[in-house]
């Protein structure tokens, strides 16, 4: 297969990659040793006893039993996040049968190793169930590990798309890094109600100008069929990042479900996964494929596309699972040299299908590689390096072939070349100041709204804001602070219930912003929002020092966030204590009390697993110090 040339690496990309490599050297080396040791112990069923093996293939058909007995063919483990609650995941219902048939045609086998939970944030948005959402990432990683723990497999296929699902599956793939991993997407639903009209109806409802029937009709026309929601939120950011890291086949992220191409790509993914196994002859384990270069690629892809703020946490947790230490300063420095190349809702009015039609991933790869912003030399599941990803798939006689994608954008309102970007820098900025550290997505915020200095109005529950809005208490320049929304407090829910109200206030001509230790995610919109504030209020964070009426200045251009309070007064203030009891019981929230206690800070990935090898090294270092003493 032909591959494209790429420019010398951008100096900042090279410098950030090198410092991540140096920062991670010890833990990465330990991670690689552990994966190599796991490989030596056996990556498949050859290590199992006869009794183990008999249990493992008892339910298989005779042909598959014979293949599994012979030990010389590959057996793929399918980990699927299928359920009917996620439109993006419903298409996965039929994927296992397709995968098994494709594996059989190759003389190999595939078994459904396990299903993982996958909640729909669209259903739980603004509801108590949203408080389980972030932690579901770590549950998914654990559930996938249970499925793969049978050690029957030569490679794993991960079927997932949406918000916490792909990061959770990635974490599991990293901890089973001795196995080759293939991520298999399902694709976006066809375009529905235009995004501008959807946003208009939502704001009219927030103002009481249309009823619930009109709102439901608009939402139903937007989210209308199987497939991923078409706005550029966390789910579609996931897909872009998997492809930029070489974990998808080229050009597969945004092919609609239920099409001949989608099924053909799933068959090809199965065949390629088999080729990537030891029995297949080109062993490509996850741990040799994903290193700091791939992680930097993911950050650059996220920034160039104006992707989800959730990944300022997810990518840190994902990198940690692969023995790599990533931090928010890396995001900031890469953002400074990464141009904004995409305008997909909420950053613009187009949806992900428009991006696909305008040139899609092959064009984005061509531009980023051509500018030296991606590591083109990383190994991929395609069996090539990343330079081959300027190609896109086509069907010829029912089979998938790859040809070079477009050299020019077909719609520069949607995706642009590096030479004329929508903005010279990426869409994410780290915020720093006496209120802690957070992140802000500015790709959808116009310049005149990026600096806000105003009195604060403090809430400790997002539901309280509706009453304040309706009473007119927020009809003024205001910075809304919603605190005690971090992972330790209540699982760090997304706060999109606030978006319509804040948007209305901004449209009325007021200077408004949001500051919170909660999340807003990939649907963060036109109102400046400094989120993921760390430390969170419950963890001694300075948000707990704020009082109603304090003046706060948010400057997204400078990356600063400060309370304009006399330093002596500020230093003497006691921390507010949140009323959290109502967050911790009901809809299963009591089952996650242990997760809340274990949760790390947002800037550390907000996970419950700790730092893996980093923690082990720290303990070893502590023991050495104790012995020296």
C-alpha cells in the first residue's frame, strides 16, 4: 500500500514528546517489562490446562473446537459495549456474527469474551444517573479485564464508541498490552435536524417560549436512528483519537452504520486483527504500538479538531495505563502550535457527516502530517505506519481497498488546510490562578466573550440555577460558580443543564461565564466555561473560599482565572462545607462510595486506579528511603 511523505516534526511537538518520554522513562520501562513478562507466560490458550480449555470451548461448534484444540490458529476475544440505550452502540448487536464468520473464513476463531456496561450520557444528562458516568469508565476497564482474564485469546477486538466507553476499553487494552488490539467503530447516524435549529429550540424552551412537545420533537429529529450522535462531542472525539493513534483502520471512524461499507470494514478489521497475532505472522501487541508518540498524536488531533474537554482527563488516565505521564501543561504547549482545522457543532453548524463528506480523516491526516504535527512513524493496526492514513476505503467487487484521499478540502467552512486555519491555535487552554487549575474550550467561544470580569453567583447543585434564572436573579453580568461537583464529591457529572440558561443570558447582552469543578464535555458551547477545577471544592480547593458577590476575572486568552479578593482576606477565609448527602443515595449511587473516596484529581485523570507503575515506583523509592534512614 502506498504511503505519503510527511514533513519534519514540529519543534514543539518534538520537545513535548521528548519531555513526556523523559518524565515517563522509569514507569514506562516497568510497564514494558511487565507486558513482556505477560507475553512470555503465554498470550493464548496454550497455557491452559485440558480442563481449562474444555470449559473454554464447550459451547463452540465442532469446527471451532477443532481449531481451538490445534493451537496453531488465532482466537480473537470480542469485548463489546453493545446495548439498546446508546444509539451509537445498537449497531454492535450484529457485529459478533460478522466477526465470527470472517474469522472462520480465515481458518481462525472468535469468541464473545464479555460485554461491558455503557451508559448513555444523553439519557442521564441532568439526572442522578449522570453521577455514575465518569466512574463508568473505570468500571468498563475492569469489566473488559474480567472478559479477557480467561487467557483464551491471541488478540482482542474492542467494540465501542461513546464517551467513557472508549477510554475504559483503552485502559483495559493497555493493561492487556501483550495482546494485539483492534478498535472497531460503528459510525455516526445520518444527519438529522440542523444543529443551529436544535440549539434555537432549546433556548426558546429555556425562556418558556415553546412547550415541551416542541422540544421533544426537535430532539427526536436530531437523535433519530442507530449510530453516533452527529455533533462533535466526546464520542466522535474518541473515534478521531483512535484513528490518529493507529488503533482504527484508515478512514473507518465516520462511516455510517447499516451500510455495505461498514460491514465490509468490520470483516476487514477481523482479518487484519488475525494478521496482527503471533499465529498470523505479524505480532503487533498494544504495548509496542502505543507509546508517548501515539499519545501526543491523540492530543494534537483533539486540539486541531476542537474536541472534547473530557479528554483532558481521559487521555491522562489512558496514558497512565500505558506507563506514560501526561499533564495539562502538555496540552497547553501543544495547543500553542496546533491550528484549529475543523468547525463541527458545537464549534460550527456542520455535523460529523459533513466533515466526512468534506474530506474527513484522510484529509486531516494529510494536513497534520504535512505540517509535521503528527508522528507519522508510529506502528498501526493497519500493518503500516501512520503515513498510510492519508488513504480512505472504497469498495471494489465487494472488497475493501484503500486509495489516496482528497488533497484539498471540499468545504472550507467545515475543514481547512493548515495554511488557512479557523484559528492559529488549538481549542483548549489550561486556566491558572488563585482559584486553582482548570481547562476551557474556546473553539466555540467568539473573541468578545473570552474575557469576563463579574460578580459570582454560587450554586452547589445545578438544579438550583433554573429557579435563579426564572426569578431574574441572573439578569446581569455574572460568573456562575457551581461547586462540589468534582469526582470526590459526586462523581463529577456533566452540567449541560446549565447551557441553555447561560446561552440566553449571553444573548441578552450580559457578560457571563461558568466556573466549576464539574464537567461540560464535548458539547461545551458558546459560553466560556472553566471546568474540571482542581483541586475540587471538597478536596480543599479554593472554589470553596468563594462567596456570593466576589469579583472573579476569567481571561481565556491569557489562561488566567482569579478571585479579585484582598490576599489577606482570601488567606483567612474558611472553606465552605457542601451538603452532599442527597448525591450519595439512589439509582445505585451508594454502590460507588468507594470510587468517590479513591478518586484522583481531575488533573490526574479523575480515576480510581492510581498511577499504576508510577505508584509502584514511588513505593519502592519510599522503601529505599526508609532503609537508608
